[in-house]
């Protein structure tokens, strides 16, 4: 781990808008503290660009603590950078060397349109959630917290799936731009719990149809998603989604 | 019956088709290999096996038509998935790097698949749709593999087949949902073992015939 400040060459994807073709711009940045996060480094670059009268690099971010799922870019070919289990906002510059050339691209998929530079429209995910990624709770008095028994191991599995922050790195990492890891996590967190069972069949069909409609690719079990997921969601969730979809398709009355 | 079409043509439905047809090909490979092993028994053993097989008559025809239908489904669905997946990322990455998930098998599935399709056609022309009057299948096979070029081609094809099934087998389990944390290591190992069985089992036969010719 070095404490030496870094001088870097950035190759950043610049695209004026969805219709623009886009291109790489090469920027020299100097004197970056290794304690900065990747996004803070971009902040410094943007300040510099603004002072020079140039347009700052547009990128998504919100919480900057790895829990909201807003940030994300492909850094040297790896979504959220090469560090395992880390979002881009939690990736620190100490993982880079002085003199590094860093290529920064937006998440690329037909279902994820580039809005500007590194900012990408991931509302396709929202539409999948709207299609079925919820449980219906009728209004009324709050239910007793422990009225429905849930075995500990099930609860753990459901919590593991619920770790998904919906950042889209799985789609970005998938050679087929498939959204199966995201959909499987969002389905599993409910399919695993008794509260999610009443709507399980309808949910599975609705979410898979929405996913297909959005133009995501088909999963071919490359497992790149699991390798790049900042929350390390396991691909056995995808096996569960396949099972749930089978049960819904052939073992339920839902059409 | 709209629901059935909707289910089978969805992304997951197409994957089931790939998995189920692919798994049946694995079973077929296994029985084909078991039969081929009679080649080590010499002329009489292999010809007796072939005769026994053909005495099945209608049953054999049904099996062959079934395999043909499955092959059609596997190839057409596979190509559809391949093209859809290309379309799903219209702008490619400039820097492409694996996070460590892909294997040679998984990354080359469509290409090894197409090579295998070519091989199967070639193989059928060689040994199935061949004039067998005045000779036996054993003679046809041993004559073919007296040629080192044939041996090389067949061994190469079996390596391609092994690469294809090394991803295909575990992938099929995952796709039909027969996987969870407990099974994962087992089905991945099973896949590699099966790939080795295919490569060595089929691959050594032509070499053996060449040496003993
Ligand atoms: S900004 Fe919220 S996860 Fe990175």
C-alpha cells in the first residue's frame, strides 16, 4: 500500500447524449491521494475540467457507501473495478499504481441506454420490480413480528439474496448482457420466505416476462455476474429462479 | 395453449430446451461410447454389436428420429440464443476482461457447438450413410482409421466435444434448477469428469486402431 500520490492517465468514455456515438478522451490527472475513492478521484478531475471550461464527466452516484446501487462503471474491463465485492464508490485509489492507465466505460447493454458519459439509464430494472418484485400487504393492523415461523437458514438465504443493490454490474459483466442474477436475487428474497409464497407463481412469470421484454440477453451460465457482483450474490439464486419459473409455468394456474 | 408457447419461448424456456436436449445427448454419448468399446474386442465383437443394434429395427428408427428432432431443437434454439445475446449488447466494450467466471467451455459454446454439428454430419457420411455391401462396419471403421489424417480429425473433434460438455453438463443442471449451494461443487466436478470420459473414451479408439492397423 503506497502513500505516494498518484499521477494517472484516464481514458474516459465521453458521450454527449443517448444519440451521440461517443468516444474515448484521454486525460492526465496529477496528485491523486491514495485515500480517495474512485468517485472522489473523478470529482477532482471534474473540478479540473470545470476550471478549464470543459464539461465535467457525468457519472452516477448517491450514497457513496456501497449500499444504494447508484454508482458503477467498467474500469479496465471490470464492472466496479477489479477489487472483489466492492462498489465503485468504495474502491479506493490505493489499489492503483502511480502511472497507471485506467480505461473507464459505462455499463453497456441494449437495455441500459447511456444517458451521458458514464451515466446509464437502468430503469429497466425498476420495470422488472414493478412487474412483480414485491409482496402485496393489505392495510390493517401491523402483524405480530413472529407470527409466521421462519427457519434461521432460510432467513439467511433470503437475506443473502436481499443484499442485491440493483446496481446492474451483473448485466454489465455478463457476456450476454443478461439480467438473471438481478432478477433471481429479487425473486429469491421473497420466494424463500412464507410471506412471498402466495404470489410466487405470478411473480416468477411477471418478472421473467418483463426481463425478456426489456431486451436483456439470455443467461448461458458464464458466471461472470457472480464474480463481479459487489454484493457477491450467488448464482444458485439463478437455479432457484429457473425452478420457480418452471413451477409457475407448469405447476400453477397462472398464465 | 398460448401459455405453453409463451413459457417455452421465454429466455428461461429456451434454456430448458437447450438443457433437456443437451442432457439427452450426454446420455446418447455415454451409450455410444459403451457400444464403441466393443472395438477393443476385435472384428467379431464390434460386428456383433452393430448387428444387435440394427436388429432393434423400428426401435432404432424411433431413437434416430428422436435424436434428429432433438438436434434440430438444440441447433435452432442455440442459434437463436446466440443471435439474441449478440443483440443484447449492441456497443461492445473496448476493454474486455473476465472476472474469472468464464471457462474455455462456457466462452466457446456456440463455436464448439457449430464445429460439432459439422463433425456429426461428416461422421454420419463416413460410417452411417455408407455402402456396406460386401464389407462389414468393422472393416469400414478400421480402414478409415488407418489414415492418420482421419485419426487426427476425430481426436480433434472429440476434444471439441469434451470442451462443449465440460460447460454443457453442469450448465444443464443449473438451468433445470437442479442446483443449490450443496450440489454446486459436485455437478461442476461431474461435468469435468464427463468431459474427460468423452475425450479419452472416444479419443483413444482411433489412435488404438491406427496403431494396431
Ligand atoms: S454510490 Fe451508492 S453504492 Fe456506490
